[in-house]
C-alpha cells in the first residue's frame, strides 16, 4: 500500500471513529431526554458546571500539517482536564498545511464537545516566512488577544502558547487554578521533552551484564522548569494576559527577528518584569 493510500485510509478511519462517537453521544443524549425530561444534557453531565470565580484561560495552539492528527489529543485533554472556561485559538504556521483538513478537524472537535467556541481558527492569511519557526504567526495571535482584551477582558485572562502535537496531564487545571485566582503574573510547571538533556542522563555501567540493557537519552525525565531561556518550554508557562499586554511583550527580538529560541526570549523578558510568579514542581506537560 502506498503512503498516499495509507494516509487516506487513516483519515477515513479517523472520520469514521468520530462519526461513531458522535452518534453514540447523540443516542444517549436523546434517550436521556425521553426517559428523564428534567435531566441535564449528557455533555454537561460529564463536566462540572463552569465556575465564574475561575479566571479564563486561552491556549494559543500553533499547528502545521504533520500535527493535525495529534491535535484532537491536545484539545480533548484540555477539555477534560483544563479549566471549564478554556478556549483554544489555532494559528497555522506552515503554508503547506491542508486548511480544509484543519477546519474539518476543528469542526469535529467542537461537535464532539458540543461547544462551538471551544476551538477557533485565527486566520491571518498564509505564513510569509519559512525561517521564523512559526513565531511571526504567534505574534499575530498575541496582537489579536491584546486587541480582544481591550474590548472584552473576561474572555482570556491567562494565556498559554503551545504546539498542536503536545498534551497536558489530568492535574493541569487543579494545579493552575489556585495560582490563577491569586493573580500570579507567570505560572510555570515541569515538563517532559523530546529534546535530550545530557545533564539528566544516568551513568550506565556497561560491564554489569546480568542487568538489562538501559537506553537513557534523558528524554523521559521531567525537566524542572526555570523561568529563563533554555530552562522553559513554550508550552510550560501560563501568562496573565493583562501583565504581558502592559509591557507589550512579543516573540520578536529587539533586532526584529525570530529564531528557534524566541520562546526563551519571551519567557526571559516576561520574568524580568513579573512582580509575582510561581514555579510548580509538577509534570503537567508532555512536549512531543
């Protein structure tokens, strides 16, 4: 079977699975209405009602074509484990991304969770650069949030930037919410990364032949976060939006360029201006 054929077969199976899940949820929902007219809808029964005392959280998710099949995992992990007033804003960072498939994926997720505003695509047109690691489009999204905050500050009180193939653990909301309620400028947490960390590698004795072979490239260990370049990942920090807007922060360097380390530049600039921040010694994020 060719790679193109395999791709379309997997896409068909994914769509078929989604339709089956939606049909199952609709069936149970309809049955519950028929048998218990006063019962709450099925999708609300699965979740705690939104708590107006919890600050709102928005997730700016950068996506390119290869991440589309992973994105539902990120979105659903946030839906079930994140604050219940969460929103996801998607930005496309690659001109080769199949926008039709991206929109279909967003519609599928919104139908599955029965929230039209859960995932939204921010369409800033096709990416114009190939060497900016998606940070120019990320800055466009940040400018959008700044403008939105002037008009409707309750929509996004905190923001996290992440990539479409990442996901968050079941403790994500419970660990963040207390610090969001306290109005911390920055909240950072530990993470597992696919990038090797030589200083976290265990020394293996190759002469102990009775022991199983151990392959340790230090990608399976939690990285204890620090709020500075090289020790924080893009998706491992939440920022109070009013705080970063006050200082007009962006991912663009002082020289006007972007690089692989633009996320480190951003967190360093924010940390140097934060009055109150917190670091959580918890593994809440997996960087694929």
